[in-house]
């Protein structure tokens, strides 16, 4: 049974994918399938719920695919319901005793001169009792429920408002960029370029002030129309970054082919590069290739001086060593004033 279900699902997909002709034109159907294996006496409602969870995941990962339910996917359905309710209240301006969605900003430094180049905006959700819910928990739920649309607009608006404010309050040495994360569903929105343009216009910012971070897997799974939109934003001057590079299946070739201006090496490589030669080689290779291709390379997750010392020349860096994400970041790194300042 366990091996048969995906084969059956593949066959269903293959059948349904055949183009349908209507008035002489071919129309393609895409299929998302969720599979769950259930014990013999499971309740029908539970089986359907788990299959539905897997289906949501399949859609969430870009549709047109099969996902199999596992315990992690379904981890406590009631907890998911609670997080969803908190998220809804945080996004509802009229809710009383509501949860709060805020932003934390983490600095990014250019290691050539230890200069602050900008910030990455990271969403924070505090439930109605003030307890923090981790982004790794609420972002996937926001995606599955469609709440990511409102959340994403809020994040973009608030992050750009903060950048505009800081640029204004530090005219001699303004932070140059604000990086905002985009999830699969946000990237797929047909009005994404208009939305970004409107937000930049509202805060009197240039497209080059904004960085949109899309993970390697979101970029790879994007269809032609999503990629066209990303290319449109890139041509407008918005920086596009491949986030979490090295965790998916992207070949180095994608650095040339995709409409991106920078690559962010996943923090799992930074964490292990001191004692793992493969990680160190990957960091060095991606940094060298990025330099050759005129792309910026950001190394994230820098936690120790040893890691910092081991980084290749020409990269930018972000991590707890230089600054944790906070609501009101201060530029206190490097701790000692530079010799030439
Ligand atoms: P990400 O885009 O890879 O963000 C970097 C994550 O690494 C953040 O986790 C940050 O707090 C953490 N980090 C930074 N420096 C260090 C370090 O030195 N060591 C370690 N161990 N971790 C470090 P966070 O804030 O929990 O966010 C997790 C993920 O949630 C983000 O990963 C991003 O994918 C997603 N996310 C956060 N905010 C948003 C948002 O506004 N929209 C979307 N679509 N996704 C978001
Ligand atoms: Ca990111
Ligand atoms: Ca990342």
C-alpha cells in the first residue's frame, strides 16, 4: 500500500494533465494531490483532515505535485488552529485583545570596510498573552490559509516605512537597503510588481533600496509567469536575492539564469564551515562564483569571530555576532572604532 499510493497518484496526474481542447484551443489542468496512510480503524474525518493537510502542503509548495502526510506536517492540528486564530486577530485592525505582528530588523554588513549596508526585516508574532510564536510556525500557516497576502503587505509597508525613517534620521550615513522575505504564494500574485511599486512610491524610496528574498526552492518551483514578474521587478531595479542557497537542488547554473542580483548562503554552511571542509568549500565556491558573475554574496548565520575570520573576501555578512534581529537596531558593530574613522 505504502508504495502503491504515489504510483496511483502519478497516474491520476498524468491522465488529468492531458490538455483539454475547447473551441479548438488546448487547456492544461494542473493537479495537486495529498496522500495519507491511516491505521485500519482511523476515523474517516481524521483521514480526510490529514489528506487535506498534505494537499495544502502540495499547493503551498507551488501546486502540481504530490505530498504525503507525515506527523510533522500534521503536528498538532489544534495548535495550528490556535496559531491561525492569533494570526487573524493580529491582522484584524478592529480585533480586541489581539495578538500583535511586529518586525525585527537584523543588520547586514559589508566586510570590505565593516560598513552597515542595510537590514533584513523579520516578522514576529506575539499572541494575546505576549508569548512569541516563531516564524517557522506561523509563516507556513499564513501561507496555507492565504493570510500571507495581508501579512506580506503589512511587512513590506512597515519595513519600507522604517527604512525611509532611518534614512531620514541618518542623512550622513543612511542604511542603504531593506530586505523583505517573499514566500511562494506572495511571489505568485499577479499584482506583485504593482504592489511593490506602490509601496516604494508611498515611502518615497527607490527600487534599489529594496531587496526581495526568495528561497532557492521558491525560485526553482516558480512557473514562467511568476519568473516573468520577478524579472520585471529586477529590471525595475529591485534587488532579488536567492535565500537559503545550497539547501535545495539549485545548480550553480541558476545563478546565471535567474533574474537575481545577490545570493545568500544558507546558515547551515556557516554553522559547520569551521570543522567541515565541504561546507567551507561550498561557502568559498559560491562567494567566488558570485564575484565573477557580479552578484553580491551574503553569508548568514555568522555567530562567532572564528567563522567571521574564515569568510572569503568580498562578501557581506549577517548574524548574531554582528547583531540580532531587534525592533530598534543599533549600529554598534564592530565594537572597536575602525582605525580610519
Ligand atoms: P530567513 O529568511 O532565512 O531568515 C533568517 C533567520 O535566521 C531568522 O530567523 C533569523 O533570526 C535567523 N538568524 C539570524 N542570524 C542568525 C545566527 O547568527 N544564528 C542563527 N542560528 N540564526 C540566525 P527567524 O526570524 O526565526 O525567521 C525564520 C524564517 O521565517 C526566515 O528565514 C524566513 O524564511 C521566514 N520569515 C520571517 N519573516 C518573514 C516574512 O515577513 N515573510 C515571509 N514570507 N517569511 C518570513
Ligand atoms: Ca531571508
Ligand atoms: Ca536564509
